[in-house]
C-alpha cells in the first residue's frame, strides 16, 4: 500500500477528533494545543526521514499533522465567531454555497459573508417565506449574525458556521462574474421542467441538476433510500463515479483510445458538476471522481490510491471542517471503493455471472462505490437495504445511463427550444418508469430492515475491509466459479439466518424508544411487535427498532396525528413490513389538516379505525382501547387513543403485567375514564404529553398505582418537558420515573415473576 495512504487516514481521523474537541474549549486552548501538535509533527517528520518512511512513523506523522489542522481550524473558527457576534448590523454581500432547502422553520441555505476585518465566514441564512436561492447566487442585505443556541452548537460547528442570519427580504445581485454563466445555464435547464409534474420530473431534476427540493417531498425518495440507491440521487462521488462509469462503457463500445477516454470523461464529470450548481460538495466529489477514473485506466493500483490520499489531505488543509462533512466522507469512500474493489468486483462478476466484461465493469464500479458507503448510509438513514445488491444490479445502471442521456437531452432542448416540451416530457416519462420500478422493488418483503451503526465503527470497518482485500483477496482465476457461487450462497444464507433468528430470543417486553421529542412505544413478544406512535426523526426510530431486533411490525398504532407521534410513519412503511396501521375511527373522516395529511401517508397500507371498546390481540398482549369514543378536538391531544395493554407473559391465562398508554392525553381525559370506571390499575404508566403540566393528578396516580412511569422526551427541548410539578406527582404517587432524555431506551421485560427494567444508559 502506498505510504501516503496511512498518512492520509491518520490525518483525517486525528483532524476530526481534534476539530470536534476544539469546539468545546477556548480559542487560547486551541492555539496552545496547536503549538504542541506542531512540535510533535516536526519530531515525527524527523523520525520519518530517519526511518525512510516506515509505516508507524507515517501514522504518527499523520496524527500530529491532523491534530494540528483540527486545532488550527478550531482556533480560526473561534476567532471568526467572536468577530461575527460582536459586529453590529451592517450591509454586506452574501454568496450562497448551496441551494436553499426547506426545513421545519422555512427555507435556508449555507452562505459566505465578509466580516468587518475582511475575513470570510460561513453562516446559515434563513430566507423570507416563499424565497429560494441557488448555489453561487449573490444577495445584498443588512445582517446581524446570531449566536447559535446551545442545542444547535454541534450542527453549526461541524459545518464551520459562525451563526445564522435571518433576512426579511431579498435583494439579489445575481451570481458572481466567475460563475454567472454556470448559474444562468442551470436556471435555463430548470425552466425547461416548468409545467412537468410528478415523481419522474422531480427525479430527473434531482439527478441532472442537483435540484432535489421536489424530490424530497415525493414518496419515491424514501423508497430510493430503502432499496439502497440513495447514493445515485445525491451529488456525491458515488453518483459521479456511476455516471462516469456509464459514459466509460459507451466510449469503450465506440473504441475510443485510452488517452482520449480520460480527457472526455474528465470533461463529462465537469459538465455534470456545472449542471448540479457546482456546490462545494460537488466540487470535492468531482476531484475524487477524477481519481477514480485514473484508477480505472491505469494498471498500478497504488497510483490512484495515492492520488486519492493526496486529494483528501489537500481538501482538509483548505477546510479542516470538511473532516466532519458527510458528503466529504461519502465522496472519499465511494472513490476508495472503486479504486480498491473496482477491478476485482468487475472480474468476479464476469467470472461468476458469466456476463460481458463491459457490463461487468459498469456493475463492478457501482457495487464498489455502494459497498464502501453502506456503513455511512446505515448510520445516516438507520436502515439496511437487503435488496441493495439486486437494486444496484437492475436499477443502478439505469440511473447512470438516464443521467448521461438526460444531460444530452437538456442540451438538445436548449438548442432546439421548439422541441423542448417533447424532449423534456419524454425524459420525465423515462424518470417516471424508473420511479415505478423503484416502487415495485420497495414493496418486496424484507427489502429493507432497520439498522444501526455508529459512524466511527462504520468508517473503521470499511477501511479494514479495504486493507484486507488489498492484501489477501484471491484473484478470480484461482477459484472455480462453482466454488465461488457456493461460498456466496452460504454467506448469504448465514447472514439471513442470523438476521431473522435473533428476534425469536426476545420475550415479552414494553420498550420506550428514545426518539427525541416524540413518542414511540414498542410492545413485543418474540417476533410479534406493535409500535405505538413513531416519533418524527426517521433515523432515530429506525435505529431504535434495530437496537431491539425488530424485523417487522404486526401493527403501527398512531394515537393522534401530531407530527411528533406520526411524522416517521412514511419512513417506517418504506423500511420494514407493516401489516396494518391503526388510528382512531374518526380520523378517517376528519377534515383537519393533520388528519388529512396522515390519511395521505397511509394510502398504500391496510388501515383499521378504532373506537373505545375495541380489543387488539397479538402475541402475549391484549390491547383494550379506552378512548376516544368520538373526536372532539379535531385529532388534537384530547383525541389521543388511550389503551390498556395486559400481558400474559408465561401463557397461564392470567395477567402478569399491565400498562396504560396515553399518547398526549392529559388529566382531563383520565378524569373522564375514572368517572366511567375505566381507569384501572396499571403497573406501567406512559405519562401523557411528555410530562407536561396537567399530565396527571395525584388522585389518578392513587387510582392507577403504577410502579413505573415512562416519560418520552427530547433532551433540552424548547417546551420545558417534563415539568417539575408532574415529576413530583409521579414520585409522590410511588412510581419510579424513567426518561428517554436521561436514560435512552427503557426496556420493561415482563414475566410471571414481575417486571425487570433496564436502560440504554
């Protein structure tokens, strides 16, 4: 392995650790640490020269240089923050570094601004309602940089941002002169899609122009993630490498000389970056894709790997905050996969599957890029697409070919405006066909499973696997195809057996999942499971289900249509098999906005309406629905489904434990149940509305006499949940209180002997 590779890996990891550490200390401490790290780097340089570049010395040198870069970047950002926060409101020019995207609080984007001392700093720009910006747009505004809130500190620090600015109106100045032509060309292409509706149009704008705003709002985006093709709809190294691979196949079929191929492909990658708005992430991806192309055409594996390592070092020197960038990691890892695995994967595919070498090359590059980004994707999305090999085999190359063809179609549409509607319409129809294929694949049983992985572990495993294959992977010619096929089938069988056998070892449990500021309560007996509410953070709820080995759900019960109780339902339906969704019967006819939105999200699944008096049975649990009898709050908190779960854990026909699940219902609803004689004893009480004031009274606690109180709440939430008054009531009522913000997941294991509680932390 080239000596620069361990140097680059050590530098990257050390830079990430040092930069994150720098966020929690002062600028002076960063400067002092930087001096110490620099002295260590000088000593490591001397040792490396004396040992003629031994691997241990190179690793130590990488660690020292990485720590120097990370601490230096941290010290600079601290200084920029102080300058930005102290500066008064003033007129300045902001340059957008990315397209604006819609979040919980409206449209926003990253931008660069000049501080009073002349230095440049990154800020988050909150745009006026209805306003949008494209990458590289310039705007004139009077701004005052706001200091990030404590709970958002990590978000800003990891992106190298000093704070946020909020604009009341936009005064655009167009794009800067250097990129004016690029921005104008991209806008013209975006205008070609005017009047085109549907998922096909959104998909094509996303993969051709990097304009994914419409794509994020379409169901197909969740399905794309679920089948393992998220990398081809993002402007990353994986995306550009896959597109370049398709173009390389075409050039090979045309028998173009190798040197001309390299020039043509580099030009094509640059063309793709232009059409995606050329954000910083795409520029980094393009540079790494060129490294991958270099590896594709040269015989020595060490050359492209050295180029990639130098590329990583160069980008980190220019911007140390890139060490924590997800797009940077995806681009580097996809390129690493192509360089290390690409030729092997192509050769093995050609030998095992007996397919033409050109097709094998295309599939090999796609597989390699996807394989090395899989760990990061799992940590980001909380799901493992089991169908990913098949989807990459069948649909992945189509994405690449569609992207290549689409770029030429857009060019033709610009040259022949009279034919533009027909050309773009045909392009969108092709995109819609791909969306239909994605939809069908996502519907296959167990196409995707919840999964969890920490980012450091995922990165470490990827690098270890790459090194192992580099050193010991056998050449395809040394193994019989039949032996290889048998080994592959055996590996797949063992993996599937381990995945689907693990849930059977679980007994009867009630688990409060840590999903932040929201509710998600899991009731499970072995492989049978029901989830009550979903929270609103897709990754958190999928990762939590993965932690508890849930592979499918008998039902998802939504207590009421507030976002913090049902926001992640679409992600759940995409990620794992769900037999049915249960809601209050009146929700199916309610005219409220939240109810209508939830109904639209349940369009493709079996839905069951519940009323007070209904009973659900699954595994060892019997779920009695206590409320509501009818809606009175248009699906608000008072209309939450309240259910009593009784568990016969040992199967002797007697109730061993019980729980009252309340959603956001508070003491008013509990009082009505008490007057009707339906508020019975419950061993476990899921406290309503995240422990808000008025969630429960002392009299109700005495009537239920719970031993355990569960409060599902997000750390540092802006509502102040749970309030001390409610915590005092729970304590005085004799219940041991468990909170997700303090203890994470809370598992109540039920048996004939009682309840055993364990927590995540």
